[in-house]
């Protein structure tokens, strides 16, 4: 049987300038490449080197034009026009044009059987427009921020709804997002719930004491680890306030390790000092994806206090390491932590509630092998089996 040709289209994908971008997308591409001929198109904002602006914007000039990942997956990074902070709808239009030019100019006649677009807007809009122009079906995956951020913006919201109405299938990574996609115009017949997965080889159960010794962490203290960007939506400040609440109650305060970087790092460092938590909080900065497993192995639990999420890939990554998850009640939380054996969904999202959750977790004995077994049922390999069945059915239609 002919190998299916899949074009993944997404802004979030690792590059030389942004190596931590979209690790879940590269994991998806790797898993699909076992079964199909996969290529990845990563629309990238065009930013002239001579133009003054924020340092974060200037990083886009360092993104390569093309490359290869995992040995055989070809990636292109076509530029599209995007004016920061203005004309949000324009991103969808210019991205669609850029994608069409890139396919015609840099793919040597290679034509996909199906387009796998990520995020409903602007990526998903561009994917559907490209699919209509070359007459191939399109699957769009909603990850959360797309259905929160864009529907309320006048023109971009209309383009988002158009995408959900015209994609051949709309995948949502949580049941809550699937309901939202239907509210915004996707028919129930085209709506699909399919979570993100995990690589059980990269994330595995390790001896906690050995991980702590390797990282220089104390052996006799409860440790909670956060993994992700340091941004407002992730709200690491709530975890800090929970530590203050534990101290106020006279409870034992765990050590918290924040693994990641982002625009809020300096502010969080200031809060640590202001709250007197210098001995209770460690900020490691950004770490390689494969190193994250070591920090999770050293932890007692993963902590996630976000105000909103789609599907946090760190859920299954932590559980593949045998570690329970303490998370706020974001859209995918109850889908992932569906038994007390796997952690807890903290409500309300307050410092007092997180303090209580950490106190309870510190007194609970978790079965790391049972948690690991649950995560293994949600591997990227099994995700790819489900995704390929979906893609194959659409192409046959």
C-alpha cells in the first residue's frame, strides 16, 4: 500500500532560534513518520534585520529557511508578513499565501494527500485555504489558545469560525475544547477528541534518589517540579503564594523547582526574594527536552497552576516517569487526571487550595508503576495509530 503523504502546517515547531517551540508537534511528526511520508511547513514571521524592536521579535531573523529533523523529516520555514500588535486577521491571509508559494517553490512537485494543520487560527485557516487550492483534505487540531484568543476578535474570529466549518475534521486535545469547537461552528460529525501523547522511552521511571544526587537536590525533602514557560497564563506566582500559605499554617514547606524560562523570569526571581522563599524555590532556566525527565524523576509531583491550558504534554510526561500531577482545573485536567491515583485537580485555583493539595500529596503514597502503566496507554505510538486511521479514512473519502 502506498505510504500516505502528510504535510504538517504549524507555527510552533523547533528551530535554531526557538529550540523549545512546539515539542509536541515534533513528537507528532516523529510518530507519524513511522507510517507516512511526513513533511513540515512552519510559517515564520518576516522581520527585517534593520528594523528596531523588541529582542524577542528580532529572534525571528535567526530562524533557518529549511532543514531536516530526526534524520528524514524535511522542514521548511516560509516567511509571512505579520505586524506585531496590529491587524490580527492579516496573519491568516499572508500565511495562506506564503504556504502556497512555499509548496510550489520548495517541494519539488511533492503533493500531500492530507494536510495536518495545528491551531485553528491563523495556521488552521492557512491550512484549509491551501487544501482547497490544491484539492486535498485538511485536518485541523485545536490546542486551546486558538479557541480562547481569536473568536472574540472581530475579523479573526470570523476566520476562525470559517476554519472550523470547512476543515474536513477538527481534532481537539480535550473534551472541553471539542465542545467549544462545536459551539464555534464545527459539526459534531467532524469533531474528534484525541489527546496528546508521550514518549515512554524518553520519559521513564527512575530511582528518585539517584536523580536528586545527580542534580544536587536534597534527599530528605518533598519536591514539586513545574515544567514550562514562565508566562502569565502559567501563573507560577500562585505556587509561590501557596508556599507562603503553608508556612503561615506552620506546615512543612516543600522545595519547588521551576524548570523553564520566559519573560516573567526576572519578576518571579524578585517575588522569591520578596516572599522570603530563597531556600524553597529553584529556577533552573530552560532545559533540553530529554533532560526534563531527570527533573521529573527527582520530583514527588508535577505542579501546574495555569489559568488556562489546552492539553499540557507534561501531564503524561510526568506520569510516564511515575509521578502524580497536581494541576488547576483547566480544560484537559479531568481528562488526564481521571483518578486520584494519578494526582489531583485543584479547585478553586487559589493559593490556599494548592497549599492543601500539596499537603495532602505529601501524606499520600502513590504507586509509580500504576501511574507509569496509565501513561504508557497514551504513547505517541498509539496516538499515531489513531491519527493514521483518521487520515486514511479522510483520504479514501
